[in-house]
């Protein structure tokens, strides 16, 4: 079987896809920096908690400070979700246990003990946000490059704001909008294109990270008349994996590969063959070889390493011109 011409011209061998040690290091540092940013509100709350708690002389007096109640519940180890299942009496009991079992035994250091326990519980919340951080950072980087290619090519676009759910015109200053894009629309050579992020594709019955369709914003409705139910409107579907940890690379690829196979199988039943593609941040040798073979055979149409700016630019240009 003749080898296909690979759409990403920068991919000459499987090695081109492998994430370098330098890029892995840079990715971990970027993740650490972002974690520090999202931790800021928790640190500031802890400072305020300490300041308010300094107004009392004894741990038991904390029960009388109304403005501290939520902070005390957090320090007791109760998450926001758990509070939905507790009465006011239950909550007061939890605070009393905190005071009796931990704050009073700490003696004159009870305020420090309170702050430490508050931060322990908030640490769980931070961990939850951090687990989703890799995906959101990867998505933001991809969108930033996509917008850059639009700008350099002089292509106007509209974008759907994830916060307001409304379509907006291309702004004069697009700084930061990659954090809020839910979908994007552009017109190229009289052809309408929609890219929708993270939708459950009805034909596949699973979430797909990136879906490009032949349509306009008016076609993207919230009911079954929406374009996402029109199987023949799909131009390309892809998986984006932003995790940078090499230890999880193979697992991310297995998940993405299964998703892409499911997409191809689902559309093939209707004799439809939309393009499929993969963009990943952590790509190790074995998976790079497998991805490259799929590109050579035409099973998959395009791929790029998210940490390689040149590859990312090329695949964004390819997507815009489909």
C-alpha cells in the first residue's frame, strides 16, 4: 500500500512528534506557575481568616463570630458540597469538634492551627482544579495559535462566549479570549466553517474535544435541529490532550486513539469520512511511532505536538483551510 502524503509537512519521521525533555520541563514549570495563580484566592482567604480570628482570646469564642462561620466549617474538613447535606445543628457540631479536638489542644497557637486546617481543606479544592488545569492550558494554547493564524491571514471570525453563551465579533484586542471560547466561526473562500469545543457528538454518543462543521452560528442551536445532529456536516473531528507528564502519555493516547477509532467507525456506518486528527503535549517514542504509522497509512489525517510551535501553527492552518 502506498504511503499517504502527511498533511503536516513538518513530520518527516516519528521522532518529530516526540516531546523533548526541554519542552516537558517547560510544561511542568508553566503548570506550577498556573497553580500558584489559582491558589492566590485561597491564600488571601486564609490571611483574612487569621486576621478575624485574632480578635478572640479563646478557641470557644470563635463560635460567636458570625463572619467566621464558613471559614470554621472549612477548617473542620467540610467541603462546600458536603454542606448541602447538613443542618445548622450538624454544622455547629462539626465546629465544636474542631475546637475541642484540635484548637484547644494547640494552646496559644490555636489560630495557626485553625489556618493550617483551613488550608488543608482548601488544598483539596485546589487539587481538583489543578487536575483539570492541563486540559484547559492545552486548549488555551491551541486556541491562541488558531487566533494568531486567523489574524495573520486577515480572516475575520466570530466566537461564542462560554460565559454569556452569545456570539461576538472578532475584537480589536483579543487578549485573553482563548479562556472563554466555546465555538468559533469563520468564512474562507465563501465556505462557512464552525469549530465547536467539547460537544457530545450525537452520532458518536461521546464527547469530542474539537469538531469542525460546515455551517454558521445560526445552525448551532440548543435543540435537535442543531447542526451537530447533521452527520454530513462534520468536516473534521479531533482529540486534544494537554497533559505534559510523560508518565501519563500512553494512557492519554490510548484514550484519544479509542475516541478517534469510535468516531471513524460511527461515521463509516453512514459512508461518511470526516478528517480525524490528534494534538498532544506529552508524546513518547512508542506512541509517536503508532501515530506516525496512522498518518502514513491515512487512518488519521493529521497530528501535532502541542509543545512544538511550528507543528501547532501548521495544523491550525490546515484546519482553517479544510
